[in-house]
């Protein structure tokens, strides 16, 4: 059954149009007469969205709503703090300083989106008293949140100049492993089941490191940490082809991450950060491959134009994230149930207001997931079997081109959430209150590079 039948693909249904604007306004008669009215309708629709612009079957809308009900997205604590480039930091009055601030901001994102109940933490950036992390769980709970993935910091201390678990100095390797083991305990104390590992280890110059020896050190370290994890905990192994190391990175790509995860043990999986690939990498292909191997653990979502740019999801290439999500939708469809995948954001917003950028990201991930859920998988399979390449691609393009904002609006209304989360956040005054309370606590000026 089709919920609305529209006469024109780019303007609302006759019924909706007549109800709002009467018979006299032409629909597709001519661009000249329809355009001004269409603009009015659009502006009004943005305030009070009612129905989709394209016909979408009720069953498909229900499928999207059910998919959105399941979709939880973790926000990173560091996405609310002042950050910058390696050349300097630009400070924002409302940017968070403490874990409490970050949790307040995350709670604001969750208030308007309803799908971000957990916050990733970086151990040395977020916990003041590492010997007693448990109260942080209560701070999160007070705000209706929970502490999500635990991210150790084995990259910033002076001793890690030549690496952490692959450092040529055994005492530094031990120190890094101790920090990873401590992070497991922190996870236990705050009720987190995700240990998310990213290593800056690598070398800058040919000859600097013994590549195979470093690989062995990594395997040993990951195995030791894996063995210390409770049965409920998953280890996520992240990869990155370069930066901060520029000659080689010890976990350079998804294949190495999968091999290391396998060497670590059955609770270790691969973490795909969408910004961590060399140009031209087909990310949806590696995601499909990892899923089929049972090795996909989760995502760090962000967008990029050049390298690890940490731009908001979909700002550069929304079709790419759509294609990745479609692989997951297909896998779950084939499996007949949801996969256990951690959806996390990993972005630093240097120019946009932090909370707005985070809400914009969540909205984009939801929209792209909605589009992926709209793909007619039966038609896609049929086109593939017929060898009809054009029809197969059209299945993707049709779904991607569908305006899902009304469907999302319907989902939000059903959940009692604001239909326009950014507008609601702006009207709520959180940023102004945050700036007033945080500014006096900030030291003047930004952070310089050198
Ligand atoms: C490294 O570039 C990374 O992607 C890791 O996930 C870190 O946890 C995060 O960025 C820190 O911003
Ligand atoms: Mn990441």
C-alpha cells in the first residue's frame, strides 16, 4: 500500500497542496508559477512537516522507523572540548572543560535526538582520579547517560615518542600495557563493555624500526590485554594508514587490524574509522568483508576530503556513508536480525559550535540510515540476477534521492522528540548557559603550536 500518491516528484501531493494553498496554484504547470508557491510550501513544511514529498510505501516507512528505533549512536567526549589543528587551537566560549561539562553537552545532544545515550571517553582526557573512576558512571547516570567506549591514551606521554606497545624499550612497552590493563579495569568500574584501542605507533623513517619485531610486540600486548577482559567486554582494534607516523603505521589497515584482532582473541573485532583510509579505498567493500568474517566491531564516523579531517558526517560525501550503511542493512536482512555493531562518532569540531555539529552529525547518520533502509532489496536482487547493472544502481540512487526528512520527522514526533533538533537546541539556551559558566574557568587565548 502506498501512503501518498504524488503527481509530481518534486512538489507535495495534490491533496496536501489543495489543503494548504487551494486549487488555484498550479503544481507542475510551469516552473514560473509553481516555484514561488513551492518555496512557501517548503518553508511552511519545514516548520510543520506533514508528509513525504515522494510516495513511500507505509511498509517502507515502518521499516525505517523500526531501524531508527534500533540505532544508537555514541558521541565522543572530545568532540565537545576545545580542539584545533597542529598549528593552533581556536577556543569557543561554550566548549567543555571537564567531564561534567562534556556529559552536560552529551545530555543536550541526547535530549534533542533521543538516540545518543552513551559517551566515549579518553582515559587521560576525561578521568581526573584514575584510581577511582566509578563516580563518573554516576555523573553520566545523573544525566540519563552511560559511559561508553573506554579509549586508552598510549600516545601522548613523552615516553611514547618512539611508540607504545611497539616501543623498542621494553620498560615503555610494559608501561603501555599497564595502562591498557588499567583501562580494562576502568571499563569494569564504570560498566562499559567496549575497550576501543587506537595506537599512534609507527615510524617516520626507513630503517627506524624492526617491522616484524614490532608486529610480534603488538600481538603479545593485545593478547595479554584481551585475556584480562571480562567476558562481556569487546576489544575494538582501530587502524590508520598514517599520522602521526609518516613512514609506516603498525596497524595500517583493516586487514592488519583483523589479523591483530584474531591474534588477540575471540572478543576482539575491527573498528572502522571512516577517515582512516588512503584515497580510493572502497570502504563498503571492506565493511562487507569484515562482517562476513564476523570481524566488524564498530565505526568511528566522520567525513574527510583529504585525510583524517574529522569533518561532520556527510558534509563531503553522504553517498559513501549511505553505501556503507546499506551493506549493514543487507547483512542484517540476510541474517534475519541485527548485528552487534557499535556506531560511534569520532569528530573534533574546530569551527562549528560543538553541540550543533554533533546534532547535525546524528541527524545525518539517521537520514543516511533511513535512505539505506528504503532500498528495495528484492528489486536489487532481481536486477543483479538479471545482470541489469543500470536497474541495480537505480535501486540505490532512488533510495538515496528520496527526501527522508518527513519520515524522520514522523519518527521524532512519535518519540516525543523535537522535529528540528538543531532549532530546538538553539532555542533552549544551553550554549549560552554553558558559555556563561565555562568562560570564567578558561585561561585566555588559544593554544599555540610552538
Ligand atoms: C585517531 O586519529 C583517532 O581516530 C582515534 O580514534 C582516537 O581515539 C581519536 O582519533 C582521537 O581524536
Ligand atoms: Mn577514530
